[in-house]
């Protein structure tokens, strides 16, 4: 026990403790999704009306998105934007909102 306490107090343990802290933080926050929209217009954020609408859905709303994996470069950004905005909607919505991506290949 004395050796362990001496090792904890020594500078050699700093890296190991740091790695353990990172692993534990990664496990603790694996289901937490944080995004910050720093655009002046809030281009990548949902409006309050959108949040309120999906939060108060009384009937199921399912969004189906059809994309192909081999899109030209310009369209891959559209795919990522659609995916990100649907994740935002899912985070703000109640259990009646769902979305599914279909690969067209």
C-alpha cells in the first residue's frame, strides 16, 4: 500500500492518471452530444418554434431520407447538414419524432 501511495504522489503517475481520467470522461459523456452554432444568424440551430413543434407532437412523425454513398463532393456537405439538423430535431423532440436514412445503392 505504501508503494502505491508513493507512486500516486510521484510525477511518474501523472500521465497514467491523465489517461485514466480521459477514458472515464469518454465513458461518462459518450451519449452527450453538444454542438455550438456560432454563426450570427443561427444557421445551424433550430428556431424556438421548431423546437416547440417537435416537442409537442401528438402523432408520430417519421422522416425518411434517401441518399447515396457515392455523391459528388458538393452534395456530401448537404448529406452532413441534413444528418446534423435531424439529430438536432431528435434531441428537441418527444418520442413521436423519428428519422431513417436509406442508402440508394
